[in-house]
């Protein structure tokens, strides 16, 4: 005979299993249980005595087990908050990180105009392009990605969020923007050195390597973008790049060598120099 468990008991079981792997097991346990039961966290808290069947328990424990092995929570529940948006995500796209919001913040500060044209290179889930599009409905934003899988996720996000001013284009970095010059170009490209052991560990191990690894020093894609930027920026246009915590000086050098000016790096909330901006002309 299978004994049914209550919601509260399931939650405690999940917390116990997650505790060795996570600093804050309660939050993940609640989010996974709410997902498995197709309900909201608030309901778990207000009705801990609700009985749950063996299938619900199995579904929940499978998710808990995958989380213990390091799979990103966002892949397990299928969405992630970024800026003011709730984005659908899956294993075909990088999970948007809070530090990437810094690019959006700087873009809004540098370009207060109500209209203009921008591009987000390697958009993945569409996070940067969609956040900017939501804040600047009068701007036209091109979002490129080499991965068809990523473009499908970004397209779904644009549709679900009713954001109409993002144009999704297939291709490598600037390739789909031949002949076009923009006022603003943003990118969170791959920037992790290929041999970095972090790529083999959770959470990166579960994420697309084409969104993460970038040659021996991690700068291969940043160099390509910087090299082509002068062909795609209007005079006075800005390029904003996310990069690794130790790459600011190298990125600044590339920008200066290619003739960009007003080069300035910014720290994320963890205190790491996480992005660099520069102006063309
Ligand atoms: N910020 C991610 C990380 O280090 C990497 C993202 C990227 O390579 N663009 O976990």
C-alpha cells in the first residue's frame, strides 16, 4: 500500500535531499514542488496539509534529483526572471544571469532617445533585446543568433511577452546586419577560455558550450565583434560588451586598437568588472 504524503511532508523531503548540494535548499524545493504540482508557491505555504499522490511525489523527486546533480533550476522549471521579464528558457540557451542586466542599464543610460536602432548579438533567449525593447518601445532592435534553437526560444519569448519591436535574425554576430549601421550594439558573447574547468562543472556543464567557450583566452568572439563594430555603428554609436571578471583591460585594449573611444568598464553587484562600453566617433 502506498501512503500518501502531504504537501508539507514532500517539501521537507525535498529540502533534506537538496541540503547537501545547495546553500538555500528551501527556495529550490518550493519552486520545484510548485512546478511538479502545477501550482504556486503561495499555495504550498497556505495548504501544507493537502494530500499528494505517488505520481506527484515521483515527478517531484525526479526534479529534486536532477537539481542535486547540478542542473540549473531555470531548465527544470522552464523559465527565468530577467529585468522585468519572465523568460522561457531551456537547454538550448544560456540561462540569463542577473549581472547581464548591467548591459541593459548602461544602454538605457547612454541612449535616452525615444527612437533609434540597436542590435543584440548572440541573443540566446532574447533576454537583452527583449528587456531593451520593453523599455524603449520606439526603438527597432535586431537580435541575431547562430543557433536556430535559440532563435526559436527568443521568438517564443517575444510573442508571449507581446514585444513587437524585436527582429530576430539567423547568423553569426554582425553577419545578418550587412550594410546596416546602428546607434547601439550590445552583446553577451561567449568569453570563457576553452580549457577552463568551470565548463565541465555545474551549472555551465548543462548549458550550450557555443554560448560559453571562446578559444584559448576566451576573447576570440569579443575580438571578432570589436573588429566588425566600426562597420556597423553610426558616428556616436555605442558598443556594450559583457566579459569575464579578469578581461576588462584586454577588452579595452581591443576597443582602443580598433579606434573606439570613451572606453569605460563597469562593475557588477559582485564587484567584478563585468562589462565595457565604447563609442565609435
Ligand atoms: N556569465 C556566465 C558565467 O560565467 C558566462 C556567460 C558567457 O560566457 N557569456 O557563468
